[in-house]
C-alpha cells in the first residue's frame, strides 16, 4: 500500500513489483497481482477499469 500511496498517479502491478525490487517477469507480476486485487475487494485500494490501483484510505 505504501507504493500506491507514494505514487502521484494510479499504478500498475508491474510498477509495484519494480518499486519493491521484484522481477517484472510475468510469473512474478501475476503472483503479486492477487494482493492489490484483494485490497481493492476490501475497499483499501480503488481499481479503475484500466487495471491500475489508487489509494482510497
């Protein structure tokens, strides 16, 4: 959430992976993808239709 909070614009999962020092390979980014989606389901992040994430809290 800190990565999304610090961003000036909505972020994609690959950007979150890069900020965390993780590989941006599809296998890694797909593994990370479930985390922001879960946070969006709980209302902590907002997910516009374009697949990016923004902070809601």
